[in-house]
């Protein structure tokens, strides 16, 4: 790359263009997907929002569903509210970073990476987590730079950790990371702020479990904690694949069937990780940057270790998004120091790659939504509680259920084959024999 320093006027124009294109890509990303960028977990979030204040699920905190519920007040349904949450999360990151002069250019580029565009367009809680992760890092930097008192630091950092825990339980990893950093810096003026805040964050989770989770589901821990049947080599392979796709600035997914294209995808990720390590070792890292890097790495390690006792999806860009954002921030700051405004090219190239990928997908959510709405109205199921049969969690038939959930979130999944004999239990065949759903031809 060649170092180029733009005139401030031209740089501002470039930034505005980048922001506009990122907004367009976030919207295009879910509209060009055949089911609107939802997943089995999205069904639970949408149903939680739709049914609140009835609580039928404690496997995820209430933060994200309540944000969705809030925007339904303004006339949006649960699906469109979830997309608004993603767009507003991106907007908050930009405005906060700009107003506070906190990694504004770096966050602008990070958010434009195709992986984060995919996160912000996804009906999943990671989109809402990102703004609070930025608040967490900002608060920590204020503590380290001694710009707020110890009491204020403990209060604000604990508050942010509690907010994060109300969105994703994996925010406990931020508590662990903050504690480790504080213990590493014993003797510094700020170490107690991080240690105390971490204990208070964990304490809040314990209280939350006793007063909320146990009240609605006494067997939550017994149902959730189980030793994994996967071997360590399998976990390490998944970690390698997850890290190399997460830190690939252009493509964040690999072909599950293998193939030569994966060598390029993983190879680009490896090169990026090597570049990150090189710059972090060879350049001066401030104490605030040390906090961001150390906490991010510890969170990634915790994400790996938790798999041994808690069943989660294989590590990928989505699970690592809240923990990779900080590393991208610091990395792009170092890139800016070397290549100046040429760094913006990475964001534009990533958006271009994302556009090509999304265009090739050839999905049409709006058309499919229209078809599924017509089906539900004709079957008089628009406002009913539904059941949908799937063979297992990996069954592709579940994509039809996910599409239905964007119109009627009151849908539950059943795995009992005998249920298919019931008239009120839907299957992919029952739905698609009556309507045509346009599928993604580029899986």
C-alpha cells in the first residue's frame, strides 16, 4: 500500500461516502437474503419480544428482545424493529466515536468490514452488543488516563458490564478480562477500578441467576452445562477456522464443503493475524490499547474454553464479533500511522466484496415475505401460536421456519416425527406445496 494524506475536505467527503455505502450495504445485506438474515436463535429473540411480558425463554437475556419490543411501539413489527436496532447500533457507534474523538476513523472502517456489515444486518444480539463494547473500552480508557475518579470509574465500568450482561451472558468474559488486566497492573492507580468492577459484574450475574433465571427455569444450569463430545483437535480446528475468517477483512465465511477457495479465505485471515501480531509487537502500545488488546484476547480464549462445558455453536465471526472489534480498532490505528488515508481503501474493498457476495446470493426477502404472509393469512395462522417440524437443529428445512418467524414470531420448533401428522403442525413440504419461496442459489 502507498501512503496518501488527503486534504481534510476530501477526507471528510470520503468519510461521508463510506458511511452512506455502509448504511446501504447493511440494508442490502438482509434484503438480498432469502429469509432476511435470521437464524434459529433469531426465532427465540423475535418470539421473546412478541410475547413479552410473558417469559418463555431464559437461555438469553432480555436486553435485545426488549430493545426490539420498544421499537414496535412506533408501528414496526418485531422483524423490522430488529433491523432498526442494527442500524441504530451502527449510528450510535459513529456519533459516539465522533463526539468523543474515540477511534472514529478506525471504527468507521471496522464497521464497514463485510463481517460487521453482516452482524449489523443480522437479527442477533451481537449487533446490539457492539455499541456497549465501545462504551466499555471508552470507559476503561478514561480510567487509565485518570480522567475520572476511582469511584466514578468503578460505577461507570460496572454499569456498562451490567448492560452487556443483560444483552449477552458471554459478557462475563469481559469481567474476566477486566479482572486479569487489573491484576496484571497491581500498583497502578487504576487497578482496583478494574478488579472491583469485575467482581461487581459477576455478582450481578449471580443475583440475576437467582432472581430471574432460577425463577423461570430452575433446571437452567443442569440443562445447559454438559461436557462436550467434541475432541480438543476438533475445537482447535474450529478455532483456527473461526479466527482466520473473523480476521479476514473481506470474506468472513468459508465453503463448508471445502475446496480450493478456502485456502484463499483462510490464507488471507492468517496474513491479517500475522500483520496484527507484527504491528502490536513492533509499535508502541499505550496502556489504554493494552487494555483493549488483553481483554479481547482473554475473551477469545474464554470463548474457546467454555465449549468444553457449555454447548455453543462452533466459533465463528459472529460469536467473536464483540471480542474482535477492539483488536480491529487498535490494528487500524497502527495502519493509519503507517499508510495514512490509504487505509480507507480496505473498507471500500470490503464493501465491494460484500456487495458481490450478496448479489450472487440472489435471494429476495421482500418477495418471500409477501408469499409467506399470503400463506399465513389463507391458513388463518397470522396470529396463532405455531409449531414447525425439523429433523434436527442442522436441518435446512428450518430456513422455512425462520422465514415464517419474520412474519409471525409465535413459532416453536418440534423434533417429533409424529407431530407431522397433526394438521396444525407445519413442515417445509406443507408450506412449499402452496407457495413458491425463492432460495439462495449461492450457499
